């Protein structure tokens, strides 16, 4: 193992290094520099396409290739070069601009045009687009694929367990039966809604100068419609153009995104706790892996650690995201820097989610339903049929139907014989008595199977 994994402060970069590797290529400091470099280069290329209007030289294909290679060949050495400049400037985007000018100095033609690097920009023009692109890539490449896999697994087990009748628990007490498949379906339906919602959230970006009014652009080229140029530039990146901002894009879309992800995570916390409980009740057994150890002193144990790990990391992720939801849409007047350090932790918040998603998928794969225990608990709880009996009694306008069943069953151990004797003495048609006597805790599952079949299509 690399020694740096053992010395990292954050478990994201240590213990869970492999699990968060996909996000490292998006949210690391190196990657952040590269995304910002991409924006600077694309803006420069946008400017030089306007060479006739702004009266600069037209550049050749070889010059475009030279510029593109600065980005394509961007290396750790380049990143260190930028960071060394930043030590002097104490400004990260200005350091990036100076780096790009240094690269341009190696081309005579580009060197003569280097003042059009970062032309008219405020740092936030570069940063907000870089973050938008990073977020877009993280959603498309990491988060949504994980969500899709989780949704697929929940759907799979809702179908596989659709006939596995189970004693439901309301307030932790025996209640009207369901099926394990229907319980999985409930979570499938909930997380799927958030999946569709997240996909619809627009990722916004702005490019309009220091206070959002194109002041510097108008000073230099008053006859150009910079508002249209801004829209063209943003939409060319497959982002949604925000036409009305201060110096910063207000981050409302990030709050919307984190609200959706946080709710998805909260639903999974609910799922983790339910499965943890079902394992405790022996409704699920966990597949034993020979080389694993459940306890340092109790050899018999197989702990539900995957669901516990998932719950803990989802909580950490949500804590960070909820802070960002409350913080990021707020900025003093036209700009303050309190958002800057918070934005740098977007990758951290998403990393805790990714760790949790890995754990929940790993945990589900180890589950093996224990139908014997499910049936035992159902057959030990005939009192749950009191709901059905008193409802049929109401159908025939039998007074105090509920109260009669309450007296028979509440707080008591009730057998099949007790239930059938009660039914036999009811003043209802014999056909209804026969129907009620066919109901058992195992088959009293309503439309649960039908719901799974319909909603899992």
C-alpha cells in the first residue's frame, strides 16, 4: 500500500482511496486547474474567432493546435508551475493566466496576442464555468450511474421477493402483512423519482464580468453585443446560460442539486435502517465470506457493516451538502469569498455519497431472504387478521365491530382457533364466514404482488 494512503488525514484519500478514484479525476486541485485552463483557452478561441470585429490577426490551424496541446498535454509539472506562481500572486486564477501567457510566449504569433488571454474576465467568470463543467461531469460519469445501479438492484429484488409474505411492523409492533418485494418497491419508487428530478436540474453558468454588466467589454468594444456573445459561449459548453447575476453565478442550481441528492441519500438511510432491522430479526441472512471476521472476540458474528457504513457516510455527505444548500446562495452585495472554500468541498460531499453507494450495493448482494423465519412470524401473529374481520363486520353494519375485535385481540396471544371461533359466531352470511376463514396471515397481503408487477414494469 502506498504510504500516502496511510498518512492522509481524510479517509476519502486514505482508507477509501480506491472507491473515490473516479471523483479524483474531476475534483482534485490538479483537475480543477485543468478545467479552469480549459475555460480560459475556450474563451481565447472565442475571442480570436471575432478577429475581424476586434481587429486582431487571424491565426492559423497550427496555432490552434498549439493552443489545444497546452490543454491536452497539461501535466503535474504544469500544475506545480502554476502553484508556484500563486505563491507570489496569492491569486489562483491570475497565476493560471500568467502560466498561459508563458506558454504563449513560445509562439511568436500567439505571444503578440497574449493580452487577449482572460480578456474582460473576472476570476469568477472562469471559476463558475469550471465548477459547472466539473459538476456536470461528476453527475454524468459517477453519480447518475451509481443511482441507476441502485435503482436497478432495488427493482430486481422487489420482483424477486414479490411473493415473500412478511409481517409488517408499524410502531415496531405486528401489523397488516406485506411482502418483502413490496417493501423494496417502495424504496425503488422513491429513489427513482429523485433520479428523474436530478436529471432535469439545469446546470447554470455566467460570463459577464465583474458585476454582471459587461462593463469592461463595453469600454473596449462598445458596438459588440456582449450579452449575445456570453450566451453563445455558455451554451456552446452545453450549460444553461444565466443572464442575470452579480460578479458570481449565485449557485442556486447547486443548492437544488444538493437538495435532490440529499433527499436521495436520506431515502437510502431509511432503507439501510430497515434492512439492518430485518437482518436483526433474521428476515435476512447474510452470505458468509470465509476469510472475513465479524468480531475480534465473537467468532459467530456476521455484522451488517455495509449498511452501517453506508448510513454513516450518507450522513456525512448530507451534513456537508445541507451546509452548502444554506450557504452557497448567499453572497454579500455583489461578491464575497465565503463561497470559495465551500465550493472546493463539493467533491468531498459527493465522495462520501460514493463511498456509501458502494457499501449499500455490496451489502444488498450479501443478503439471502429467510422465508422460514418470515412464515414463522406470520403464523405467530393471527391477531393481525382482526383488521380484515372488523372491516367485513362493518360492511354488515354490526355495531362496535372494532371494539369487539379489540377486546378479543389487544395485548393477547391469539391462535387460528380463536380467530375461527370468533368468525363462526358472527351474524354474517356463511359465504362471508368461509371467505374470512380462508384468510391467513400469510395470504392477507392485499394487492402487494399486483403493485410490484405493475410498478416494476
